[in-house]
C-alpha cells in the first residue's frame, strides 16, 4: 500500500508492510490475540491503534513485552526522563494517595504550592506565575487564551511541521498534515511560516542563523498588527531541529519590537532532556510563556502546565483552564518528586556529558556511512537523518523503516520521524555503556539494510 508522505511527519506509522512482517515473524499467537482484541475495541488512528506490540512491564530504561523480550526504550513518548517505575516518584505518589488523593479545583494544598514555588525558582527572569493542567494539548490552549487576553490580539504565528498537541486549537497552530488534514475549519488567525531546518532548508543556504526564515517573519509582523503570539518549539523533538542561539535571540528582539508574546513549547524537551532544566536556557532568552508537560509527571502521572511572566497575570475575570484535575494533588507530588530526582542525581550534568559522547560517536558513524546525511544532538536527544544521496538530500524512507525494525529485533526501540530520521530519546538515567550498546545496534542495523 502506498503511504502518503504527510503521514510520516510525526513518527513511524502503523499501516506498513514492514510492521506486519515484523509482527508475523516475532510475536507469539498469544500476543497477536491481544492485539486483535485491542484493535477490536479501540478506535483506530494513525501511529496508534492498531498497536505494534503488547507491553507487560516497563522499568528503568527497558520495556518488556508479553513474550518476555526486553527493549531499551529510546522513544518513551518523551515522558521517561527519570526512567520507568522510578521508586522516588512512585513512593511520593503513594504517600500522596494516602494523604490526599484528589483536590477539588476551588481549593489548594501544600503540595501544589510547593510545586509552583519550585517551578518559579527554576525558571529564569520573571517567569513567576504557574497554571497547571492534565495534558500538553490543554496547556497549549492555556497559553493561547492567555496571549489573547493579555494582548487583545487573536492571531498567532507558528511553523509548518511543528507539533503542539492533538486538540483542535493545538492542531490549528501545529503544522503536521497527519493531524490537520481534512480537519477544517480550524481556528482563524493561526498563520504559519517555514520552519528552521539545518539540513534541508526550503529557502536555500541560510548559514547558521536561519536569517531568511526570520526575514520572512519580520515581513509579516511589519504588515499585520493583530498578531498576539509566536508559538515555537525551541528544539523540535521529533526530527531534532536545533536552531542556533542567534535565531532565538533575534526572534526575541522581533517579539519585543512588535509587541508580540513569545510562547515556547517545551512539552517534550524540558526537565533535563537537553542538559538544561529548560531548553530556552541554551539561548540566553526568557520567553513570555513556556509550556511544559510529558516528562513533568515522571512517567507516572499526566501533568502539564505553563509558566508565564508575572506581568501576564491579567485573566482573573475569565477561566483560562479551570480543569477538573488542574491542581491534581497526586500529579503535583509526582512532578515535584521528578524534579527533585533530577536535581539530587545530577541528571542535568549527566545529560550534558552524554550529549558530548553521543555527538562524537554519531559523527564517527556518519563518516563511515554515506547513507547518514546528518546527525543532530543536544544533550540526550539525537537525530540521525538517512538519505540516499547527500547532495540531493533525498530521503531514505523505506530503508529507515527497515533499520527501525532491525533495531527492534536486537532490543532497541525508537521512533522514525519525518520518514527518514532515527530519533533517539533515551531516559536521562541511561549510562554511557548502555548508550554505546544502543548505538552499536543502530550501526549494525544500518550496515544490514544499507551494505556498502
């Protein structure tokens, strides 16, 4: 079956012949029976149902399937910074369940205040106000509503290829066809510009600063005075696009010049993924709103939220969120324990060191294999772009999918983004020997699929 290119933007898909062949070869009949029951009862959707496998256990950096096979999980939906079944987080959740399992939304509790205080202490500048929510998509909604309220302007600018969540408001600012296509009408005023792409810029050679992208943005801002916010991922976590510092410093200046709020979506990348607690710290800027989620809940509880500049506390007369689990006592306990574990175990320093190792090791790999067109690394987030020709930059889509399933056979799980990018998102607790083992699996699989 021909698979349209827009279906491959976010991650590997669940309708290919490669997946079917892998399942037929490696899964027991008992597992297949469970998958068929799952497919029977759950609504089908791209990248999800029908599912790949049945997981029986998740602990540390490993997943274990129903047939007893273990996989290093370098995917994890970006929630597993502190590893699965983290005892420190689970113990905090258990204590909170005994003490106060649910907090009605008209009230607060010490654990919620402690978490908000901790976030404010960690965030730079005057990012001093917090609002929590059960999921990343709803956190994006909070940011959009606050931007409208604070500026009186309803328009936003975001980028094509971006992902900000699956709700209708989030896909309106998002830029991936697999979520947006045939879903209209979407929110009015959600304008888009070209994304930063270090390897395949549609505007030609911009050098290291992405200046043509921002020239276009300035062109828009000069002509439209009703843009309230620019919403961007400081590092795109799916195919690992890492703009240089100059890009975001100029973006911050443009926002200040034209009275536009800068909203940075750090849902999959905050809390140590890049070697900093927050990604924007790498750029020496302070956004107006930073959106957090995913790993915030320690891989145990769904937690998200926004951290905003104190001057944006202007919405007392409306409800920005007011979600039932807005200040979940259990979620707050999980989130606070996650941050404490990261700090107590020096995981930021570890992620930075492992980033140096990953970049060195992947650069060596690229020199050995012409199929690798580019490698991009920031902390414990890495992308390996496979191309059939480095000059034309044609994507090696079919081969990349084959590499993924070869790696699964050898005990390594990750996702493929944009059709040809091997995206590695290891837990922050992953050791250097474990990273070396994972990269050996990747390189061995590349050799098997692309013999030189």
